[in-house]
C-alpha cells in the first residue's frame, strides 16, 4: 500500500500545486465561466484525492495502538481507490481545461475523452483482465 501511495500522492500534490496558481495568472479572469467551472471541479477533485490519500496516515497515527489491522487496511485500501477515482476525474478535467484553452474546445474534449479511456483501460480494465487470467 505504501508503494502505491508513493506513486499516487505526488501526482495529486503536483496537480493541486499547479492548480492553486492558475487563478492568479493574468489571463484567468478572461476565460469563460464554463471553463472556470471546469477549473473549480478539477481543483476540488484534486484536493479531495489528496485528502483521501493522506487519510490513512493520519488515521493510523491517531488510532495508536492499532488493534484491528485487517479492517484498517481494508478501509485504507477503499479510501485509496476512491482517491484514485477522484484523481482520475481531475486528470481528465485538467486535460480538458488546458487543451481547450490552447487548442479549442473540440480538441480539449477529445483529448479528455482519450485520457479518460486510457485511465479506464490501464487502471481498471487491465487489472480486471489480469485477475481473470490468473483465476483461470
């Protein structure tokens, strides 16, 4: 679990850090309200993923001594999966936001769809297929 968090947490941290700076950029006020809404959704999803990724560490510290390790690990695993889903949504929306600003809405929407499909394939379908093959 710790190794998985070492991959996911920096991704969420970097995305959130970059998003924090966006509203303070000179051109932010000139973007349309729809894109501001996409930005806000992206930012909130990114922050929520950070909360879920860091929650097991804080919970573990507060629950000392940890008496029910198996149930704690199961809950932490669920929190990480929900955090990963929120991070996936944030990555899709970040793609849409950036590419819509640079290349237009049609390209931004297409790229967001491609990133969503890639995440869905690599994060969900590949592991499910692997598990089916291993079980057979």
